[in-house]
């Protein structure tokens, strides 16, 4: 009797041991690696651009320091006010109206996925009288974002940019690195893409060093991932006044 009982207990122990090993084996299975969706890759039109100056510093005088964040640069001030009602046109800061909003002469973004890493390049041309007077270099912006492997949050850090060389009416020959500049890509409910990027440590000649919180909203126009050329697409000419 005792022998039979011992055999039963031994059998039960063996069953539980095997079950435990199987459970451990399941737990040892690595989780699948997150991947970027293939439909993210392609060429996009920029439909909204907005830029808010924050943290102005290293100004030549108090006037320049206070003036640095007086305007919010955007091609659509109505949309800007919708996105940022607590920022736009508050006091004498972040002024953005239909009368002074920038013309978006060209706006393209390329997103490519290579070896499950996301690469982003953007090219924009904007014009406003304010930009022409205060920061003409920013009227052209060709930006390469550092590659990111974050297929969960779509976040990365660091960009490299070329701006407008007014003397030669061409993109700047040299690029500027902004290694501390964070960015995040978000897919919106309507299928459009939003990029939030803070350009850290930008020098605005004759005014101050600033950070610029940029918001870009895109709509996809094709699956083409041909590289964007770093070249002006249109002449900088002021818009004709409305009749």
C-alpha cells in the first residue's frame, strides 16, 4: 500500500515538474520586435507648419530678448490658434494673424523605413515680411532627422539643417547640427501625420539664441521614397495684395 502511494506521489511530482518546465519555456520566449508600419513610408505634403520661439537667451540687449518671441511663424494662423489657444496672440507674444501669416511656397517630407529604422527629411520654403526682415535664413529649411529605431513611440533625437543663403539665393553650403533636438512622430485619427520637433540652440543672427518648438502636419501623396533635393523650389516673392 505504501509502495503504491509513493508511486502515485512520484508520478504527480513528475507531472508538476514537467508542467513547470513547459511554463518556464513559454516565459523564455522573446517578445516580438516592434516594427514600423510599411504604410508610414512615402512622400508627404506639408499642410501646416508652426514655430514657437521659447527660451530666448544670449541676446545683445533687453529689447532683442523681449522681441525674440513676439511672433508665431505659421502658414495657417487659424489652425495655430486652434492647436494652441493658450499661446497664440497672448499679449504681445506669439502674434499670428491672417495678415502676417507666412506663405508656404513649398513643403515636402520624406519618410523611409530601412532595416526597421525610420528616416525623415523635410524641405520647406516660407515667406513673410517679418521673416524677410528678422530671420531671412529661416525662409528655407532643409532638415534631416537622425535615424530612429523606436517603433513604439516614434521618437528620436538630433537633426541637421540647411537654411537660406540670401547672398547667393540658394541653400546654405554648410549644414548646422542640433544634436539635442528631440522629435516625435504621431499618426492622427484622420490618417495625417504630425511631427513635433524642438530645435535646441538655434542662433537668430542679431537677436538671440533660442529654442523653436516646431509643429508640422502632413498628408501623404505617394509611396515614393525618392530622396528630396536640397534646392529652392520657388522664387521668394511677396504675395500680391488682395483686391
